[in-house]
C-alpha cells in the first residue's frame, strides 16, 4: 500500500453532502465545456468487448483484463474494457463523422492490477473522447491547439465552480506549458520520470509532456503506451518523435504533479506498422481492429481520456480518489484515511 497523508488535511467543502453536490457540478460543467470546445457528440459506449478482437486497450501490455464467458454466445470470452481508445475510432467510422467533429462518452473500466494509492483505483471513470481530423492535421501544432482547448475547458470549469463554492479558489495558471519528454530528460538527467514531472509541473503549474511511449536517448521510455492507438513514433516539427502526450497539473494538496489526461493523434496505417514492429507485436495485424485500420477503413483521429474522478479530485482539493468515487480499498488504507480525516465513500 502506498498512501500520502497531507499535513493538516481537511475537507474544504465541509461535508460529504457538499462534496457530492460539487462532484455533480464538476461533471455537468466540464462535459458541456469539453463538448463545446471540441465539437463533440455524446454517445453510449460499451463496458465489455469481445476478447481477441484487438478492440480493448492493452495499456502497458501487462495488465490483465477482467474476463468471463458469455453463456448465450457459445461461452465466447468477453472482457471489461481498460479504456475505449480503439472502440471510439470504430464508432466514428460507423457514424461517418466529418473532420472537425467527434464523440465523447462516460467510460467505466476495471483495472484490477492497479497499485492502489491516493490517485489509483481499480475502478476507472473518464470522459473518453475522439475527433476526426484531416491527414494534414497530423502535426504538433494541431496537437497543441487541441490541448489548449481542453485546458480552457478545465479552467472555465474551475472558475464556474468558484462561483458556486467560494472556498474552492482557482489555482490554475493562465497558460499550459509544452515540453517533450526528451527535453525533460536532458533537463533532469539524474531524476526518474516521475521526479522530472514534479520538477517541471511545480515550475509551470500546468504542463503537457509530449512523446509518451517511445524510447528516449537513454533507451528508456518516459511512460508506457500501447503500440496501436497513440502515435509516439512519428517525427514532429520540434525535431523529436511523437504526436501524443499527457496533461499534468500541480496538485497543491498532494504537492506533486497530477496527471488528468492522456491523449494524442492516433496511429496512421504506417505508424501502426512501425510501432507494432518496435514492440514485436506484428501478430496483432490479424486482429479485427488492426486489419480495418491497415486497410484504410478508419478515419484519421485525435483522442484521449480525461479522468472524471481525477479532475474532481483536483478541483475539489481532495487528498484521495476514494473521496470522489466508491471503490475497493485495503483495510489498513481505510483506517489510515479515517484517522487523518479523509472520508472514503
């Protein structure tokens, strides 16, 4: 168990009842702001997909999905989603969505291999979004433009929340800072990726780290990313590799960098071929999703996930994600939180 207890922590909203009201306010406000910024239609999404189709998110490739047989489908195996990174692209093709428009949905997932701490739970809830783009939009400038729009949606939500709950004083900086993971390595060569994040996000308050998943100059990767959704291998205009990244905010309660979104321009047929080869996963080319992508049947896209409980946790100044969502926690974690005034729901 890993648990951080902030010194002198208290619920600034005063009660669990006020917290629940504020959670509802954040979720209503933010999804409306996000939809307006990115021209997104809300759609209904699955909680389970069929095993062996390549549709589920492999995350870092080692996490086990929750699987079960479906009686009325000849005991075929289905699995609870890790995320909807690839399903959304199939949905956009089905809808025939035009460039410049997209979809978002409430994604509910189970990740039983998560290491439970202040910000990680086996239950994952996020706004999963995807937007069709033109082939000429597959560049760093377009990626940054979309990041700025998402950041604006977060800031607008923070300011509106302050009107309803004056104790939640806005803390976000005016602009988000961009840096590539290779630049971050060169700035702080003796630090781990997480410590590098802490240093840069403490300095700027809000940062988008570009190029998550590909190998850096020291042979490591800043963080894991599957080979078949984000494009982390295409050269960009800054002279580095990657058209994806993470949005991180400085969390004053946890006193650390705090990831709220993972996103990126999605793989083209060419970058999918390249990334599968890098990972030694060419066998995936025979899966349903990958065959359709390689055949040119899926639109060019940008997309990602924005943590619902994570964003609520940040905006409501909470110390533990269990103050926002109902999940499973070790008994000793529950006891330590209760002793510190952290009320897990």
